[in-house]
C-alpha cells in the first residue's frame, strides 16, 4: 500500500476520495477491503489529510497522505469489523 500511496501523492498531493479508492483497487487491493476517508469537509473545503485503509485478516493497513507526504501503519481491526470509526467509503 505504501508504494501505491507514494505514487498517488507524487501525482496528486490532495487526491479525491473516489480517485484514491479507484487507484487502490486498480493496484490489486480487493474493493470490499478498502476504506477511504472524505476528501472534502461538509462545507466543501479540501481536508488537510486523506486516509485509506485496507483490511487484512485481523489487521488494518492504514495510510495517510498529507501535503504530498505518506505515512503508513498497521492497527488492529475494530470490533465493528472495519478499520475506520464513522463514515467512510
């Protein structure tokens, strides 16, 4: 996931939610395993950072793009079976 996010961030430091999801799925991550945070605030502004997660068994590979920089970490799956709390697509 890290290499995919770095490629995306290099091309678009603030990718849109649907574009990020599409590129992760195109890279081979199964669509049902991908969660992506919103790329716009409720008032239509760009977010400071966009996050993506891919569930892998009992772990979530979490990635963030902030100002064109990428960070990745692994966290446990939540009790809900998801990687994110709240709404994501």
